[in-house]
């Protein structure tokens, strides 16, 4: 556990990136070339770095995978399965990616006591974080009405059919989908026997192996000073174990309502944006769907509940930035968050 009592505290932003310049960089062996793929997907960008004798996996293959996933769970594609489900009265038959995401979301919902809930789309829209922007923040009566369509038991799987209790129930998988996307891209690489790679999409990462010279991948966590995003210095440089690293924070995506800044992270149990001491949480897990699925939940759960939850887990860990009662910003790291170094 570490702390920092400085008034100005450099905290990690949502976007994470590979350190391009690192000490001790060596020329890759001739048999192993550095291959890079990059593009646009899911309203953000993605980048893949892998080492292999040749370009075994191409941009066409990755784009094809991402397009198939969009046709399943993109809220910006009206013909997608998730949009069809949200428009349906009782539910629809879904495909494998949709089923995997919903199954994991239901599992995490139960594990966190409802802190993670994918039926929050109506709340996200009402608070102005959806595609359409409302004229004003929702009042208590509207929130009470929306909550009738939010919460455990409002959706359930039966085989490949996703049921909804009421026609007004709508799901939003944005809080877990990018981590799963990183997993699918990693699986594509491993299918082609690529064992040393870094996959990044929208700041969510999957990492395995090392560079040809044996050096492990180093990950830099972007920093902010107050509300200003700074490209340097980095608050953290980590060399994590194989797996996934994702980040959730309440400072990058926010709006103003009634003179106050509100977070995009919804507390499905209250109907209001999450408001507590949490500023940011960076999560390590063995796969992206787990790390990404839990990071927003930890923001809702708060510091003490998150630490208590992670004390019982060996497969997931976190680095947390939070604000103390006196307004001083501090940080802490839970057991199992390996390979970090404060800069």
C-alpha cells in the first residue's frame, strides 16, 4: 500500500498505452519481427503489437472480427442484436459473443451485489451519456419510473434466448465489451501461434509474453493534474503479469447537472451517478472481460468495499486512486497487483 499527501497528485487516466521509449531497448532478432496493426473500432481506436517471423495476422482479419462483434453488441448500429433486443417486447435469440457478455455480466452483478448492472441503458440515456442528449437532468419521479426496468431479474438467459421482464428493459454492454474485444483479438493471435503480443482497444489491454530480447512489456498510465490531462510525467509504469489491464475513472467522462459535475458511471441501485471517494481504479485480471467487467463496479462500490472484496480474490487486483475525507488525494494497491513502480 502506498500513499501521497501532495496537494497536486498525478492520477492515472482512462487511456493507457505502451511505453514507446524504454531503457535497454535492443534490436529484435532477425527471426522475430515487430508487427503493428492499428485502426478504428467501437467509437475508439485499437492497436496490436506482436512479434513473429512474418505478418501472420492482418488488418483485414482484425477488422473482420471487430465488424462481427459490432453486428452483435454495438449500440450505434441500429441493426445489431443488442439494438434489436432493446426494441423487443420480450427478448430475442442472441449469438455467442452476446451470450458470453451477458452471462459474465450477470455473474459479476451477483458477485458485486448489484454494483455492476447492464440494464442501466435507460439511466445512462436519461443522465445524458447516451446517443441522444436530454434537455435536463432527470428528476426523482423519472428516475423512480426508470428503475422499474433496471436491476437483477429484469433479464435472464434460457439457452440462446435472452428474456426481458418488461418491454422497457434495455441493456448497455459498453462497460464490459472492450475488455472482451481485447480477449477476442488475443485469441485470434494465439490461434495463429503468436505468443508475444500486446493488444489495446480504447485503453483496455491484453498482454502476453515479452519482446524478442526477453524484456517484458512496460505499460505507462497516463496522468492528470486536477482536470488537465498531461502526456507526462507518468504516475505509474507497470510490467504486469500476462493477462488484462483496464481502467475506470470518473474524471474523463462527465457532465454538469444542477451546478455539479456528474460521472458517467451509474449506480443502478439508486438511479443516480456514482458519487464517492473513488477517482480511478486500474484492474489486473487474467482476461479482459473480467477486468473490464469489474472496474466500473469498483467505482460504484467505493474504497472500503472494493478492498474488502479483493482480499478474498487471487485472480483479480487493483491500483486505486481516491480522495480522503480532508480532500487530499491518495493511492493504494491491493494484493496481487504485480509489476508496478511509482515514478
